[in-house]
């Protein structure tokens, strides 16, 4: 499915969750989207794809597309979305500060909650 279509992904996940809660088993949802950045810090991600390709995918930014849809449907106004943007930015800043000010984890905790197949490390 189009992983850039927020409403389509929401609907698919909603149906899968409903099915799972009724003991209908698991669901595999394949959401096709695009990774704009490299695989790691320092990977320019431009040696194996063109600038034009990246620009085409950026036009399909799911956040921008959903924002446009919300405005077109008159679900909210630009002022509402700007308030949400500010709130999210604040949450991110607070999370980064919390992380910076937190003590380093113990090396023994590095594999906690790591799942490999059927095994929990």
C-alpha cells in the first residue's frame, strides 16, 4: 500500500488490529515509502539515487499531504496546525534535553529488550 497515505495506513492498521483482537491472527502490512536520508550519519545518499528521484518523493511527503488534506476538508485551519507544530517541536526539544542530561546506560543493559527470532536476550 502507499505508505505515504496517512489515512490509508491508518485504515489498514485499524482493520489489522481489529482482526487481531478478535483472535483472527497477525497481519502483514507492507507500506511502500521512501527514505530521504542516508543509512547512517555521513551517508550522503546521493551516490545511488538521483536528485530528481529524491525531489519527486519529497513531493509525496506524508505529513505535507495529510496537512493539505486536513485543510481542504476544513477539519482544521492553518493556525491549528501551527499550534500542533509548536507543541511537537517543544516535545522534541524536551526529549533531547532529557536524553542529554540523563546518565549513560550501563553496558550490561545494551541487550535488554532485544528480540532475535523467538529468543529474548
